[in-house]
């Protein structure tokens, strides 16, 4: 009996102790961030020496990937590993902290942009590059694996320079019309100006907090930056990266929107901006002599008549084009008369930029990647082709009638498609499917797949770019231990392989400044 009482008493004491024992304190994420992260990434998480740590900026570097980076560090960067310093629950708390959106959108206007500007070197007066390679046949290669860029001689396929870039370059770099300067943009809004003739970084400025892409004007004097955070479109001078104009992205009713992309419409001498959240497309004049933009009508008492009211004119005049719904991921026909934008419910909408309204709806299931679409002449008619992100297909449309000509079955969903005016073939990847290691080569005359190439079995193959002449096709093995693989564009035989760290994109100067056929614009 006494034994039973002692047992019951012991159990009661143990239960009471369990309920009264102090709980193990959860890690204080804000304190941990201030102690270990703020000095590089900013106390407000908006970035400093290191990138901004916001869910919008980190993209795929979230969850387990973020845990791995904090634990192990990041090769070829100044990011150390915290495994010896922080416990697993502390690292998990930090990941949850940086995965949480900010309570309010921070201010990042003209004053903040100007204050961020950094000059690294002066621009020397030169009449030719400081090297013997063809300056118009250079490749600028973005190596996202360790956040570097490589300048490659496109004749010999030899490296001229390699230098660190800002974290997570986003969208393609843009070149001045003479090919001398190239501009990069990072996901956290840093715009960098690099001199390809001297192989020198010249200046940088932070134009936003989360940015999507950049575009350069026809004359090379102005650079437009599309921002998600804050909701702005920023125009910079390419000369010194100073702010020339800042647009708050709002529709006529005052509704605010992210700016999902901006493009150069070279034949129109303007920028075209895609607004993510409101049903408008913007056209912004880059010609100082642009005619007035008229919006609405007004009654003139003096003239006794209704007349058009100009809203703005000249450089950076804003023209609003209303659309049935918000559009994204644009493809332009070669004359830039029409733009096709992705809409909801597996459709695309064609907007005629001349008349300023939508003219056609296209059924496009499988989520076409219009921004990677290309155009060429087939049987005497202009056509466009686009890969699909969710289906193994290439869709081909007539650009005059908007009729679908053909759907080509591929080995899997793809992201990029490229060609060149001097080759009869177009190359498309299947990087989003099970056959991510294999490229399909399509004959632009027969609209049939005539060959496939597999640069590295089991490793992602993507993003083809051609040299200036169209003689060589350059494919990325999109892995940390990746490479550029150079193929003869006529025989499809590999001629060279250059090891690189996840070369996510490469851009030929000539193809970009001439808007070469088969290159995305």
C-alpha cells in the first residue's frame, strides 16, 4: 500500500514539474538577424554589402536552399557558413524571418537612388578597344552560380575578363548602340555600367528594391528600370546613372501596380512597359521631338468646339493604352506595330500599338513563354514561334492573320528559343521537363525537328546564343559545375567546351545591338 502511495506521489510530482518547468525559449529571429546579418544585409533587410533579404528578391533561394546557404555559406562570395555559430533552430528562425514580407513598402525615390550612386572609375577617351578581339563579336556571359560575369572573345572563344557582379542578375544586360557599354541589373535593384573597351566597371546605382529588367533607348542615352518594389518605373541617364524621370506606376483611377517589365521599341523610339496589376500598357517617348500625347476631350469656350487635350509631349511623354486585363510576358512583331501579352485563362491578347487597343484574343494553353518567342519569314509570311512552360510544345502563329500554323511536339516544356538570320535552324530547350538535358533543333523551312543534342547527360541544357555571323551556336549547361558548349551551327558538331559556374545567359554584342532575327528583344 505504501509502495503504491509512493508511486502515485512520484507521478504527481513529475506531472506537476512538467507543467511548472520553464518552457524552452524559441530563438529571437530579429535579435539573431541584428547580430549576424544586419551588418551586410542591412538592418531593414533592404541590402547593403550583401543582397536584400526579402521573399520577393530571394526567388528560388528560399526554404531548404536558404537553410543550406546560412549553414554552409556560399562559394566564391563573402557569405560565410554559420554552422559553427548557430543551432539548427536558430537557422530555421532566420529563414522564417527573411521569408516574411515587410510590413509596409519602403520609400525608394529619386533622393534615395541618387544617394546610392557609386563611381568606380572614370571613362577614358578612346577611339578603339584596348584588345585585338572584334568588339562587336564579344559575348557577355552571366554566371549565376557564383555571381560573376565573363567577357568572351566570340571568334576564338577565349576569356578576356571575369569579374564579380551584384547578387542575382535579373533579365538580360543591355548595350549602347556602339557596343561599348553594357548595363546589368540585379534582382535587388542595382544597375551597373561596364566598359567593354577597357574591361572596367565604371559606376553603379540602386534604382529599386526589387527590380525585374532594364531597357535602353534607341539612341543609347536613357535606361529604364522596371520595379516591383516600390511600384515605379525609373529612367536613368546612361552617361552617369543619374535619375532623369521617375514614374509612380498607377492607372488612371489611381490603382497602384508593380511594373513587370520594360522594353525598347526601337522603330517607335519609345519604351513599352508592362503593368502587372492594372489593365494598362504604357508607352514612353524616348524622342525629344515626340508629338503630344492626347488623352480625353475638352470643350473650348473660346473656339466653341470640342478639342483634344494634350497630356504631355516630347521626351518621356506617357501614353496609356487600356487593355481588357493586366498583361505580362510580351512578344513584339518585328515592326513593333503589335504586342502579344499573356493573360489569364490560357490566352494571349494582341494589342495594336498604333491604334492603341486590343485587336485579337489567342487561345494558348500550356503557358507560352512569349518573352522568348522569335520571328522569321516562312513561305513569304512573317511567323512567330514560342515555347511553352507547361507543355512540350512549340506554337507557331501567322503574324498577319494571327492564325495558328502548327504546334510542334518537343521532348518537354521549355523556357528559351533562339535562332539567327544566317541559319535555317531554331534551337529550343526542354529544361522544365524530364529531358532537361536535350535541345531540339527545328528547321525553320519545314517546321520539323531535325536533330537533338545532349551536351551533358542528366544536366540542364538551356539558353542558346549565336555568334555575330551565325556560324556557332553556344549552349549553356545550367549547373554549378556547368559549361558553355560551342556547336557548329550547320553540322551540330561540338567544337569547344568552356567550364563555367551555372552560365544562365550569354549575350552577343552584335546580335543585341542590331536586334538580330531570332534573338529576344
